[in-house]
C-alpha cells in the first residue's frame, strides 16, 4: 500500500517492549510492516504506517501492544479518498 499512510505522529499505537517475548506474531499479522524483531524483541520500525486496525494488539499473547483500533483506519481511508479526489479535480480543471 505505497502512498497510503496515516498522519505523522498521531497514531495511538504503543509497544511495551519489556513485556514483549519476541514471538513475532505482530510481525505476521500487521498488514503495514510496522514491526520488526530485533535482538529478540518487537520494535516499531515504521510507527506512522500504522492504520490502527488493531490486529497486532488482538494477537499479542502478552498484551504488550495497545492501540485505539478503528478510528485511524477510517480517517486514513477518508483522507486518502479526499486526496485522490483533489488530485483528479486538479487534472481536469
Ligand atoms: S506479538 Fe507481542 S510478544 Fe509477540 S513479538 Fe509482538 S509485541 Fe512481542
Ligand atoms: S494496528 Fe494494525 S496496522 Fe497498526 S501496527 Fe497493529 S497490525 Fe499494524
């Protein structure tokens, strides 16, 4: 999903790294490659790519991840739709 990002520094996603066991489940379920595993722990490699779908928090076995799921995803989709609409209007005006 290139070019489809949420706004910078507003994502509610948080990782409690000391609690993380490094199982890699968040890496598997995240559709935006937000996490990587480094030195046996999850790391937020691209936090602003998070669309707040909630899959990582739901699947983390030790509840090391929190995120307010739902709102960000909807805002991201609407923002992208408006951006595309503006671009296409600019092309024909
Ligand atoms: S799912 Fe949870 S415990 Fe597993 S690597 Fe991710 S943050 Fe760590
Ligand atoms: S909430 Fe969704 S998009 Fe954000 S880090 Fe978790 S799985 Fe990835």
